[in-house]
């Protein structure tokens, strides 16, 4: 055997770790299993990574404790934070006193309803849920401040960009939207300036 062939690494060796971690698809895995039976170099490589892959497999298969519900966890953390002049901490699972009533949906225009969540008079910022009925366009408008929109349901077109649930859109002050349209109907969380101008 020549020195060149002795120094040449088996081309299949780069797939050994993937095979050991069960990352190859059916045909690749079958081909690699057959190759391991005849290639001593790849078999040595497989033996070297075997301990690591066994440890990873054991870790992956172990039963982890189920996380506590997020709300209970949050209440526990809040109850442990002392605040000067604050009333006694709320126990986990206790109900909060309703000092805020649920806002109602209001019709802003035909096919457009809004639920006002909060208004900051000093910053001139309004947070609201907005629903567009199917086939409805939001009027063209100019942004007096930053506008942030997170789509919760349906589909929404802003100019030539189509947004789907989970998509976020940010518009800078001074920019305008000419076409905001929903063919399917949609609902979004909108944080915008109360000084926006409709066109």
C-alpha cells in the first residue's frame, strides 16, 4: 500500500458522528451500517464517539420534572420581592383585586373595532387591540411617533408586505401607510401615538 493511500482518510468518516447520534435518514443509516462492517477506520471512529453518544442519549431520554405553571411561578417570585410601603405580598394562586375593568370593543369605523388597553397622556402613546373584518382596509395614516404592531390572528397586508400571526411590524415617526388591508380579517396588538393623522 502506498504512503498516499495510508494517509488518505475514509470519506465516510465524517458521517460517523451523525450515524452515532441517529441523525441520518433511513437509506443513509443503512448504507453507513454496512460500511462500518467493512471499514476499520470508521469502526474505530464509531468506538471513540460511542461513549459520548450514549451519554447524550441517556440525557435526552431522561424524565425531566414538569415546569410549574408560568403564572404560579410568577406569583411566587413577586411575593418574595419586598417593596417599601407595599401591602402584604400576594400568596401564589390568590386572585388579584379588580382595580381595572375589562375594556369593551368599540367600533371605530365600519368593519374596524378597537379595545383600548392603555393610554399614556404624557408620552402620547396608546396601546390597543384592533380587529379588521374580512375585506376591510385601515385608512391611510401618518405616524406621529413609533408604531409597533404584533399580528395575533388572520392575515394583514401593509403596503406590499403580508403579515401572518406572530409577525411584527415597526414604523418610524414621520412615515405613512397608504394601504393596510385584510382579506381574511385579523386582530393585532397596536402601540402607537395618539397624535397619528388619518389621511
